[in-house]
C-alpha cells in the first residue's frame, strides 16, 4: 500500500496541473473571442466608412 503522504502529494500535484490546464484553456478561449471581436469590428468599420463615403457623394 502507498504511503499516505505520497498519495496526497500526487493528488495535489495532479489537481494543480488540472487547474493550470483549465486556466490555459480559458485564456485561449478568451484570446480567440477577443481576436474575433477585433476582426468583426474592423470589418464593420471598413464597411461603414465605405458606405458613408459612397453616400456623401450624393
């Protein structure tokens, strides 16, 4: 049978790695969402500027 202190150390280490993985995945998702929002806003800004330029000619 395993030593209790070794078992608790192993479980603590595994939990720390699990939490670190969750934090990493959350950061990847957050960065993906931010990049998507930046791209959408840039596309909308370009579209609205070209529409405004087109309508100002009339």
